[in-house]
C-alpha cells in the first residue's frame, strides 16, 4: 500500500457509537474509516498521538476562527488563547478509554457530540474508524451545525488520512512495513 493512495471512506455508523453516546435522540451521525496494513500492537492512544502530530495547519486555522466567533455566544472554545496546538484528547474530552477504542465528546449549550475512535485488526489489516454522533440541544445547535457539517467531514477525513500516512512512514513502529 503506497502512502499517497490511502483512502478514507464512509462506513455505516457502528451501533455502538450511537448506543454509547447516551443521547436519547441522535440528530446527526457519520463514520469514516481508513485501512492500514496489520498493526497488531497499535493502540487507540498511539493512534491519537499520530493524529496530534499530523493535524493540518488549515484545521488549526479553522478552529481559531471558529473559537473567535463562538466565544461571543458563550460557547466552549477549548484553548482561550488560541495558541496551543490541537490535541485530540484535550479538544475532545475522553469519556471512556480502552486499548482499542476511545469515546470522546463534550456537551455545550447548543449541542452535544460524541466521537468514537475504534481500532479493529484481523489477520491482514487494521481498520481505524472515527464515528461522530451529534445531539442538538436547541435551534441554535441546528443553525450552528449547518456551516460546520461540511468542514467536519473534511477535517475527519484529513486527520485520518494524515495519521495513517504518519503510521506507515514510521519505521520504528512495531510491524512497520
């Protein structure tokens, strides 16, 4: 598998993502996956480290713009200075963490969201899936999500792809190709 041809593709949302969200009603959900050569020792925490080390600059810029806008409405912004680099486990609060999956998320005035990051390995490959589940708390949540949704999809695909490329390029990682 060549790193330049890594494909991130939509997959059905795993029922566990919806169940573990704890939401009585789900207003939006999606899931994307990326396939890697077998990485038998890869944990979700290690994958998150690769994500943190490969977040595109344009995502950081978008997050600073978003934070500058939403803080005027009293919404959570994470880093108040806008100077910290993104960290998936800090930006998306860990709710549950195991070796092979992490449930992350946050609740705010306008909407609540959960992200389930799952690693599943078989004899030949490791598949990493990122599922997002959103519950709107009010009409502002619905309005907020209209411009966010297309960016959300691009961001998820970009970070999964870039993390996969970083893993495949890391010759020090166990089972590296």
